[in-house]
C-alpha cells in the first residue's frame, strides 16, 4: 500500500491511498492520518479510488480519523471510493457517517461549505 499526502489549503490534507486496506496495512494509514491531525490538518480528504479491497480494519481506520477530526472541529471526506469499497461502506452504514464524493474538487467544495 502507498499513502501520499498533499496539502490543499490551510488545515486541509488530501491523502491518496493505493493498494489493499486491510489488517496488515490499516495501522500504517491510521498512523499517517493521526500525524496529519496532530500537524493541524482538521479536514482530511481520503482518495480511495485506487483501493481495490478494504476489510473491517480499514473501516476502523476511517472511523477513528472521522472521530478525531470531529473532535478538532473538522471532517473526513472520502473521494471517489472504488466500487468494491463503496459497496462495503454502504453495507456497513459507514457511508451514512462519512461523506463520500466523486472528485477532489467536490470534496474541497464540501469542506468549504463547513462540512
């Protein structure tokens, strides 16, 4: 799995994840997201378009980031999740908790609206 971080404005980070998000890789993502929050990024845009598989460990990493950003007055927004990942988010109800939008521009607009 690879994780790339791009700063998109004050307090906003685009985190692009590629590869499987599972019990072996979720701790790495959880740590990188926690680092961003500690670094002052309140809004995390997670590009999951290149994630072909996600298990409950990956869901847990997303929910922990959602809780942490919420406590900081921010948010998590999922960007273009792959169809298999979107199905998992829908089946588990996570899609009702964490916003999921198509494209970085839509996610940035969502954050700009006070998500």
